[in-house]
C-alpha cells in the first residue's frame, strides 16, 4: 500500500476572504484525491448567512411564481473553492490528469475533493503539488511517498 506524508492544514491562499487549507492527499486504487477546505470564520459565516437569505428569497419566488420564473437557485458560497487548481508531478515525470472534482454541497459547504489519475508508479518517491487560484500559482509543497514495499 502506498501512502503520502502530507503537511497538516497547509495554507493555500485566502480566496474572497476565506482561508483555504490543504486537508489531505489520499492514494486511492485508481489515483489520487486532493482535499482542500475553507476554514470556518467570519467570512464563511457572512457568506453562509447571505446565501441563506438569498435561498429564502428564491424559495419564495418559486412558491409564488414557479420554478421557471424564479430562475436558478443561488450558488453555494463554498463553490469559490473551485477557484483553486492543483497540478501534480512526481520525481519520475508522471503526468497526472484531473478527472473529477466537487466543491461545496449539502453537509460539505466548505469542503472540496479533486481526483487525479494515475496512481503514482512504483519508481516514484515524491510528488510536487503546485496550487493556483484563478490560474495564478500561489504555493506548492513536496509530498513523500511511503510504502511497506519501498
């Protein structure tokens, strides 16, 4: 089994007033999952309250005028986590490709998870994780691959 040593709560950036931190990188049977979250604080509380107000107003419009007339529901504020992008490379030159991802959701308002393939090859001993916001690099960190077989 391969695992990664990852810095705990590694700071990525502040996005729209929300502090975003790296929560973990997991090795899965089919690739890697990178998780970053918004840290609860004044900004997230304000955005959550504004969203609740907008959602209440939207619900009233739906009830009064119907779903088509009400327009789309307000986006969850945690969607701003999708503004963060990751790029991975290992010490043997493997190309990692983003496959799926999610930001925000019911019960996960300030959480995100992004999947990359492939699984790091047996010859790799480290990964470089580069993080960007809106396409501009903000930080990076080195991750050490560990295994009972290595």
